[in-house]
C-alpha cells in the first residue's frame, strides 16, 4: 500500500509531486537538456506568461481590504441596499494608484491619483472609480486617447516630452482647472492615506418611490491632507520610489488602519436645471457654498492582501458596476468610461475576469447566461439553459431593478460645448480665494519648472490660459519663464482659434 503524499510536497500546477527543482533532466552530466523534462518546460512556459498586460493608465498601485459603514440615514435619496440603514457594514477592496506612469514609476510623481473602491454588496458588486482630484482635464471622451498619449512617452524618443504634454493642454482651455490643481502641491500627495477621493463625475441616486437626485462623492481622509513639495517629491522619487505603496502596507500591518469619511453633495433635478454651472461637466466642481456636503459613512481599510498579484494587480473596477439605487448621469466622460473600463478588463484579464476571486460578487453570486471563454473556471452554468427567454426555470429579470427615467432631447450631432460659464472662473477662484501665498508660490514654481522644458510658443499659449484665469497667475508664470507679459496678455484676449494661429510654428 502506497504511503499518502506528504502534505508539504512541491507539485506541478496539476498536483503531481516534483522530485527535484534544482537540476534539469539532461543527457549525461553536462547535457544537453532533454525535451522530456516536462517540469522544466512547464515552469519556463508559465514564467514566460507571468506578466499580464499592464494597465494603460493606473498601472502602478497599492490596495487593501476593509469595510464601509453607514453612519447617516440616506434612504430618502437611494434604495441601494448597502446604504439602507445606519450601522450597516459592507466588505470592500480598495486600490490607489498613479495614473500616467508605468508599473515601475515613482509613487511621488506629479500625477493625479486613482481612488477606487469595490463594495461587495448583497445586490452585486458596486464599484466607485474616482481620483484624488474633484475635476479632470477634458470633458469629451473623444479627446481621451490623445490626452493620455501626451502624458506617456514620445513616439520617437520614448521619453517624457514637455512639448507634447503642454502642447495639448495649451490647446485645450478646459484643462486649466485640473492643471492648476495638479501643479499645486496636491499633485504630489505625501501618501495614499493622506489624500481625498472624489467621484469627479455626477451620479444619479434614486429611491423606492422613483424620485432621483444628482450626487457627487467626497471621501475625506481622516488622517489629514499632507502633500510633498516639488523638491521633496523629487528627492522621494530618487530615494524611495515605492514609498506610498510601502506606507499603506506598513500602516495596516501595525494596526494603524486608514479611514475616510464619505460626504455627499446632493442636488434635485429642479436645482440642476437652473444651476450656474453644468453639473455634468467634469472640469467643474459644485461649490460647497451652494451645495454643502453631508456625512453618510466611513471607509476603513484593515486587511493587507495575502498576495499582491491575486488581489491588487487583478482587481478590476468599472463605473458600469452599479447596484439598484445608483445610476449614471448624462456626463459624456462617464458614459464612455462605462464602456471603456469593462472593455479594457476583458483585454487585460479575459472575458471571465469577474470570476477572479477579488472581482467575484461575494454576496450576490453571478446568475447570468454568459458562457464559455478563456478561463471559465466555475461550472459554466452546468446543464441549465444559456438563453433567455426560456421555460426551464432559468434566471429572469427583476423589474424592481429598473431605474426611474429622466428626459433627454436634442439632435443627434457632434456639438461643441456651449454652456455659458467659461473654463477659467473656477481655476481663477481656486488661485485667488482658496490658495494662500505659499500655495500660490509653490504652484507657480512647479509650473515653471515643468513648462520650461517646452518650446517658447507653447509656453506663451499656456501662460495665456493662466492669465485668463487670473492676471496675477499668468503674469507670475510668464515672468518665471522669462516671457513678454504684454504678449501673454494679448494672447489671453484672443479666441482659442486665434491664439493657436498666433503661436503656430
């Protein structure tokens, strides 16, 4: 009778015991290696495929598990089950990331930070997919691939390029608000624990009575906002490029669990109709003086992943993952993201990425008619029907999951942005009214340091945008770059098209 296999014996991926993992099977002591060494071939072929495609954006990140607890009654605004009562807790997994850099880039880079949270609710997974800034660079998704190209590497040199970076931004005035935030010290958070998370987009909440509201999310760090100066960030990038990743892991490991208070801005459809800003324009905020935030819950991260690849690298978040009670708005960027994120995950992880444990709906098992495909690792629906409608007791739609309608109208055409409020009011207010003298000095210094690498005509064009936001802002940037301030002022008074023509090469 054979002895049972030892419990700690090394095996192949199929559970077959491995007798020697140090010496290849060879013909004689000096080789050559034999092709029948199936353990060697299996080990090498798996190693060759260990790197899945890198995320196009948000490539480098850190993550952790935890929970979300409701602290205020919001049932009059949404029927989402996980928000239904005070004290209710929902398991979560969160991922924080830089946006533009590759996996090996520095955590301290000047860049927006991704802030994503997966809620494992009883009605399926709800994904919050935001950033640490309340606005974004562009408001039309047709511009997104071009924008990201400019933040990556030059097609000829394969290096970061100030000309392409600033050329696009200086020709895209709507970016001025986000650029002002990015080049303040908020563009280099000290750690992931010391930054806020924002939906940036407007979402729709709706209640049991079919009433709906427009909302924005604000995850406010309970650790306090802390940022690095440009000099500190550069030093950190050189000495410890993984500092924020390490900080999150070590804080949780020692029991110093980071937390965020979720605050919401809520607006009725009637208020939205006459509001002074376009509420679905992601380049704008809702000033808190108009719509104060209300606290509704607490996010706590208290569990480090057992394996980085299994959870953090394979975690896939999508704004398309919405539960009953939460819907999307007409925001063009959001509507494109609803398609693009899921599409990217299918490319990167395969059509069944929802079956990967970190992405699996833990508290509401999948019950669909999707079948087959790479890495279908469950029962694949067994012998049940794979179509709807059917008369074999297959799962059926639930009308209660439908969201209330809202009216849309207009001609189907490509329409430029026509809302009466321009792109410079809010960045000007941020510069004048929110920043103090030190913050303004850091902002100008950060911009000058980076923009100085671009050619003069692009410097002039970008300085003119800052001038339009606030004359002092544009003047200080122009002086820092050694530009003619009068020329910058003249460009600021031109239209976008005239400015582009006046600064042609």
